[in-house]
């Protein structure tokens, strides 16, 4: 029996502490950007949300590989929740990015910008994951097809990232590079803590969702044991793993 | 509190302030909405567990009264 709730309390405390410290650093420690001024503070929430969401999609693909290798349905559940959480973080990344674009460039969205459009493509690609699952009634087939989708789409994420990095014409700033980037020390520290906080939030919510789903499945199993098949309402078609 | 605010490099509440506030409020709102949805699901699971508990108690009471009838008989 899986116990996803183990360690959830400690993880939640670590998340709240890190995010509180990160926000304090953002507003009371990190210097104002010479070019953008106060607007640049959005960077500390927008970029971690985008990075963590992309990592979440890749994680969903890794869990899907484990599902196809082991045929253990728990991996399908883990993959489903990882992608589900990444989508929520992506929505946050898109909205905060749009707000930043409006404040900085004067437009909510710039269609000529490869970084923005490619990120939107990734989000829209993964937005089809749930409808795909919902369209397949048989749970076994649903899990298998969803895993294949998660692997292919997950592999697309780094490829897409590299392609955009190689693109020439972009207005989106590049501050994080393999050679260290051009963030000054206090900004780098603030960004690192923010990224850690958002990553911990992702891990906490993933664990929280897994715990809730696990508790619900066990309740259903208990009902079946006590009342038999007649006592359990048949589940309708669902995008979520059963 | 005043000294903390004074120590902050700047909290400009001009044009930039509303965008920065908006971005951070969006983040907090997303987390809060998610927690609210999870709370609803948790209460549903709790209700189902309560129903199961009632069923179990009713069964135990029925079994006990059956035993008493057998004992008297």
C-alpha cells in the first residue's frame, strides 16, 4: 500500500518557509534592475513557474516510461498528476508573463517572440492530454496511450527549448546561460531561492494530490469490500486514472 | 514595520506597482483556488468514510441482535 502522505507535513513547512524567504528577498533584498526597475520583480515568480512547469512535463514523461516498463498503474497516476500540476503552473507562468510583457513591452502578448509562442505550443500540446485520456473509455488502453503521449510530448519539451535558444530574433531577455548568465549576485541568490520555493511547491502539491487520490481509491476499495460491487456506484468515464 | 519598509530598496506604487502586485496576486490566487478545490475533494472523501462507518456500525448492531435472538431461542 502506497503512503504518499508520508513526509508531506515537513515538505509543506519547507515550502512555506522557502517561499516566504524568497518573497522577502524579492522585495527587501534584491536590487532594482537598472533597465526595468520595479517591474523586473515579476521575473522572480514568472521564470521559476515556467521552468518548474517544463520540468513537470518532463517528469510526467519519465513516469510514463516507468509505467510502460513496469505496467504498474501507479506510475500512470504519478505521470497524470505530474502533468496536471505542470499545467496549473504553466497557467501561472503564462499569466505572469503576460502581465510582465504588458508592463515592459506594452502588449499582453507578442506573437513574433519565439520564446513566448514556443512555450504556448508546449502548454497547448499538454492541454490535449486530458481530452485524450477522456476520449478512451477502456482504462488499460487509456493509461497506455496517455503514457505514449506523455513520453513523446515530454521529449518535445527540451527539443523545443534548444530550438528556441538557437533562434536569433528574439526580444525576450536571456539572463540564464550555461556560462553563468549575467545576473548580479543578490539577484542570482533571490532567483535561486525563488526557484527552489516554486520547485518545493510543485513537489508538495504533487504529493498532496497523490495522497488525496490514494485516499479516495482506498475508500472506494473499502466500500467494495464492505458492501460488494452493488454498493459501489459505477464510475463514469474519466480522464483521471481509476 | 516602518523600518522594514524603509530598508526595502523601493516599493514604488506608481505604474509598475500594480503590475507586480497583479503577478504575485495571480500566483497566490492559483494556489488558493487549488487548495479550495482540494478541500472540497477532501470533505467528499471524509463524508464517504462517514457513510461507510455508519454502514459498518449498522451491520454490527444487526449481527449483535441476531446473536441475542439465537441466545434467547
